[in-house]
């Protein structure tokens, strides 16, 4: 696209992005989740490695949030409004570690050594 088109649609896209983020945050708060809890370590080995590098208390908190969300979903209920107001769905805990793992994998690819792990799906 041309720069003029980008400049013309930028305010609309920014507005739509804010609305979408607010909607996602509302849904995550209902179950007490954070955005990074939705990353699946079985589908992305970099996420799996980043989770393994996190401190144990952060991993335990992540698992507790996931268990609570599954419990709420099975019971077809949401957290109370007071607890929902305390939730921080865009508080990042995995981003820095994940970026570090990706940088290491990029460096290994540049050196030609490949990844330490590989998983193929049938």
C-alpha cells in the first residue's frame, strides 16, 4: 500500500485495535486469564522453552490461572465482578524470555547449528 493509504486508514485501524483489545481484555477478565496464558507450548517449542526458563512461582501462577479458567468454563460461570476488576490481562510475564529464546534460535540458525529441539507433527 502507498504511504497515503496507510496514513488515511491509520486512525481507523488504531480505533479498531483499541476496541478489539478492550473486548479481548473483558473476555480474559471473566476467566481470570492473562493474554500470554493463551499461548500453547505444545504448538510452539519456543514458548515451551520460554516457560521452562521462567521462575517456578510464575509457572505455578500460570497453571493456577489456567485451571481456574477451565473450572469456570466447565461450570459455565464467570468470576465475580470484584475479582474481575483485580485482573490484569495485559500484564506480560513471558515476552522477554520468549524474545530471548527467539534470539538464540536466530543466532543458531545463522551459525548453521539448528535448534536444540525439533518436533514434527504427523
